[in-house]
């Protein structure tokens, strides 16, 4: 993994580490929402929701576009898939280690 890839992974996992941002992602992956509509669902200020949306946008997990005075947010499925791919990569590393431990145990049976 390159340094750039590591930085992107940091941004993605940082963005998804927050419960509110994960909830926003669930909503925008289901369909485009205005930031105002997103903010109406949370017990926090509009500015706070905008900050959460900005973190997700900087991480590349959602995109925004203007429609008149509204900002419309949509989830980026490809970015979410890249997160899933990173997790699968880590899982494969651990599965390989566990398989190697199993092989070592089979090669060296316990003494009677």
C-alpha cells in the first residue's frame, strides 16, 4: 500500500468512526438528500451536521451538488466498496496467519 493509499484509508476510517456520520452515510447511500433534510433528523445544529457532511465529503464517501439554494448529498458506492475491500484485505492476512498456526499444530502433534 502506498503512502497515498494509507492517507486515504486514514480519511475513510476516520470519517466512518463516528456514529452520526455512519447514519448520514446510510441515508445518502439510499438516495440523495439535502443537507437541510439530513440536519432535521438530528438533535444538533445545522452547522454541526454540515461539519459531519464535510468530513464525509473530504474522505470521498459522499458528493454534494447545488440545486438552487440547496446542497444535495449523495453517497459514493465505489468509496464504500473500497473500504470493504480494505477490510477484506486485512481479514485475508489474519486468515492466512490462522491457517499457518493450524498447519504448525498439525505438524507437531502433542506428546503422549
